[in-house]
C-alpha cells in the first residue's frame, strides 16, 4: 500500500498504530528474555559456621565481629532472586533465580564461649535477629518466607556440655535448645534447665522434591546411625537420600568421646565428647579415624540410595568424592565455606588474614522430575566491599 495516497490524518493513524505495535513487540521480547527457574525445581541456600561471637579481619578492618560479617553476607544473599544462574550445563542454567525455598546452616552457629568470647545466649540472640527474624528476606515459590533447616556444630555442643579449656559461663545450652525446638518441634519445648545432650540429639529428616534429606547431629557415628537406620526403614530404596551434618565423612578424632579413664572432658586427654561414640582408633585425638570410617562405610553400602553428603567444619568450598579408608565407596561430598573461619577465605586471629575475595556460600538446585542436582559456589565479597554476587565452581550429579 502506498501511504501517500491516503489522507494525512489516516497516514498519521497508521503510523501511530505501527509504532505502537513495534514498541509492544520490543517489550514482549524483553519480557521473554527473562527466563525464571522452572517451577518443578527446589532451590536452597547453604552455608555453615556462622560463629556468632567470633571476629575476623574484614574489608580492611581487624576484629570485625561476626554479627557485622554475617549481616554483610545476608545483604548479598537477599539479592539472589534477581541474579541469573550461569550457563554451566546445570539445573536452571541461564535462568533468573527468583524464589529460594530453604536455607540450610550446618552448625557452629554460635562460637564457643571461651574466656573473652560472649555467651551462647548473646550469640544466639544476634543470630536470631540477623537470620530468623526478618534479616533474610528470601521468599519461596508461594511467596512465603524461606524455611530454615539447622544442625549443630562442635561449638554449639561444647557450649552446652563444657570444653577442654575454661569457658564463661561454664555451660550455656541456648544454641542447642533453640535448634532442637525449631527443628524437632517437641510437644513440650526444651529449656536450658531441661536440656540433656545425651538424649536430646538433633536428628531429623525432611522429604523435599522427591529427595529424603537427613540432618544429623555432628557426624553419623554409631549412635546417630541407629536413628538413621530407623528413619530410612520407611524410605524406598528408589528415593535418593542426602546427608547434611557438621563434620566431614573422615570425621574429627577429637570430637569422639574420650576413650581414657572416666571418659570425661578434660585438658589432658583433649577429647571433646561431642559425639556419643567412644573413640576406638587410639588414645589421643591425633589418631586416625579408620575404624570409625569403616563402620560408616558399611552403613553406606547398606543404603546405596545415599547420594550426597554436605558438611562444614574445616571450611572452604570443595566438591569432592569420598572413597573411604579402603577405597571401596564413592560418595559425592560438598564442603561449604564459612563467613568467619574459612581455611582460605577466613581468619582465626587478627594476625592471620585470609583471601576475602574467596568467601562463598552455595546454592543448590534440584529438579524434581529428572532428579538432577546442581550445587554452585557463590562468591559474595569479591571486591572486598558491598558488591554483586559472582559464580565459582559448580557440580551437577544424578540423584537417581
């Protein structure tokens, strides 16, 4: 059609309609360019060892308290919904994250209350305010606040039962009591006065996206495995299982119960008794954990649907395979960093400065239909100041 044959007012109308259609097309194409994570996937933020009560060198300052550092990490975590996953071949690659369904923290939520460190009660109050009571603003697919899944670490336990060095107060079970009440929802909530670590272990499970999540008190020792066996008795062998706990699969010898004398916690033997199992490999916490690991590997062989193991404790990001002391098992393991005490990114004292640009947490994505899981490392302090998130390593495994 030759527009110049039309009346001027008609030509103007046609041009206006054409321009409107053009801009609408551009707008729709931009909308289509933003692809959100698939609705049949579950997305989880995972971190560990928040160590409220401790301090580190951070962003050019020394002795920065854990409350400040964790709040800085939380500020970055809260930006995740607007962040896009990398195109790494993993679950939801190249999509905008959108919703986060769960946040998992595997222990050492509070620091040990050794002389000069605030009490577990004070540290838990800071953690609760920073994470649980509005600090984390993430929402799930139903636009409801993200759900927290917590476990304990050796610092949480030692605060409750005592330690090989002096603490002030000598015991304070606040962290353990609150984790227990939150995760196990007892009919009668525990208090510091009624809490008993011998009987009140923090073992529980959740079924999420067709996967059975097991949250284990410290490490799957012989006592925890009694509970695990009972829990798994109602789980189909075709259902993938994942373990979240504090210690790595190799375990930490000093965390076992003292094999010497009256089995107590003391400055001579240096066993911490945060695991109920009496140590079998030797008389000092410098021994190997070969016997303990072999018993755990036997359990794993009985349950080949245990597909992954997540832990903190000796903190740095690592995706690795656990082969057992006899190289006769293969288990996918995901070690997560700490915002406070990372081996690479953290600091244990003002004179030991880590590489702050390497501080990270993990984002876990599970496709319920394909049973594929991708775990991605997420750096949150690359520039040493408030900055956008950057992706690091990633690993995708088949949970079936």
